[in-house]
């Protein structure tokens, strides 16, 4: 070999080496664990004293972990009404105890209203917490184990993003406060093995799962349960469901409070998710970027304060009159994913989505916290939102969370 030839091959070798180290190899893992209570539970939402009398279908904690060699993030969806930051902290502790980490994992609740009380508001009466400590112990262990399972299953993966619209005429979702203010987009994040088999699909759509009403006493994952069943079968892998900007008041557009309606609405959401997954855009050498902010928000709601003092709501929430919470921004390839610590109203969801610069935009609600409704400052005192105000920590949560996310987005 001539000296020029040697230098040329050395340069090619260096270029190859450089390409390999700079093109991060994405790895992913997914898992699913059942979190259905094994005995009767007070059902959360709608009214007090709904003691469950059986199981219609199982509740799940489903986890997807993504790792590009530099940054690891994860998502968990749980079939629960909500998990506050104190629950998230304890789940993180337990993940650490079993040799895993939940530090960069976004733990969300679908906000369904036919699952166990995990907050405390729906016990036998308003002055009795509906939380069962034995169930809580089981639940936190199952979620921590789901995170460990997925983290230990990492394999080479490809990621794609897709979207579709669910129109008003499909009668799936509606805004009962301001009918035209509603996010009808369904987004998917699909992760495949290099042989094309699906590892997991995360479905992001917006509507309270509350088709089964206050007289129903069966545990059910509700319409997200239909989405898991249908998408697991038609797409393969493990399906997650994460709700969006569902506050004030995005609910399902059902005619009856029946399991037929749960099947109809869940079936349409699943079908649209399958379509979005089929046309999803594959990302080339995607990098993961993760940023977050911890926030202090004044607790103005005296009723919440009184319930905390009684031990009905988690007591450790306020510190010096402020509640500590967090928002996250995850960027992967052509997607931006923002999280809110509660039930954000669609106006604020749109404010963030419209500030994103990627083609695929996701708002994850009830993420790493459930602080009730997150209203825009200008809507907080409107009579239209009297109910949401009563279930919100105060007038500043909307502006503080939204401004923090705009900051993370560089706006
Ligand atoms: Zn709600």
C-alpha cells in the first residue's frame, strides 16, 4: 500500500468510526403489568361511596423506555384517575430499591372514572379517604416493576410518528363548556424492532374516560382499555394511552352510559390509532433531548388546604404555601412532547402546541402529578368555569406551567 493509499484508508476508517459514534443507536423496551385491585375498592370520580362489585376488564400500568445511548426517557400510562407528586416520588424510590431508575420517566394517568381512588376524595363520605393502603403498596410496586421490566428489555429500535383527526361527526369527544375549543388530533409514537415487529405504540388523544357513570360499580379501564386490546392485536407490541388537554371540559360524546358506548368510542380511537401508525413517518438517527423545570405554585384553594389538613388529600403537597410540581419537554427527531401536571384546559394545550416547531406535537396531561384543572388566568374567574375553579389549586398554575414550557421551547 502506498503512503497516500494508507492515509486514504485511515481517513475512511476514521470517517466510519465517527459516523458510528455520532449516529446514536436508538434502543427501546416496553412492558405491561396488571394493576386491577384484588378486592373491592372505592371507585374514583363522580361521587362518594361507590364500592366496586366486580371487574369488567383489567387495569394496566404500561411502560415504554427509549435510550439513544446518551439520554434515556420513558413513559408510563396507568388506568387511574390520577397520581400526585408524592405518589410519583414513592414510585421512583421503589424503582431505585429494585435496581432501576424512574428519574426521567413520565408517569401519567388516563384519568378514567371507574378505577380505585388513588387521591382520597372518593371514600365512603367526603370526610373519609377512599385510598386503600394495601392496594397503594401493590400499585406502586407494580408500576416500579413495569419500569424495571421495560428498562431491562432494551433492544435496537426504530421510531416513527403519526397523526390523525377524529372529527366531530365521529361522536367521540366534545367540549361541554366551549364547543369549538377542542383538540381533535390523535398522535402516535410507534417503536419497532429492526425486523419491523412493533415493540410499543403510544396513543395520545384527548377526552375524559367517563362513559360509565356514577351508578356503575364495575372496575374497567374504560375506552382506553378497548384501545389497548384492539391496538395490541392489530399493531402488535404493547399499547400505551396518554390523555391530552382534557380540562374544562373535554369529555366523551356518548349517548348512553353503557359498555356498548365504551366499545364504540374505544373502537373508533383504536381504528384512528391504527391508521396513524400505518402512515407514521420513520425517523432517521433521531436524538433524544430532555429538559424539565421544577415549579412552585401558590395553593389558593382553601378547600384543598382543609382536605390536606384532614389527611384526605396528600398532606405533603404544600411547602410554605406553595405546591411543588414539574413540567417536561422531550424532543425526539421531528417530535416535541410537553407535559402538564394535571388537567390542562384546551386553550393552554393549543398555546403550547402552536409554539412547537416540529411536525408531530404531543401534550401529555396528568403527567407526574394531578393538581386538578389548569386554567388560563383570564378564564379563572369566569362563571362558566366555576366548577373547574373549585377543583384547581389556584389562579396561577396556568400561567406558571405554560410559561415554563414556553421557556423550555425557547419561546
Ligand atoms: Zn377531570
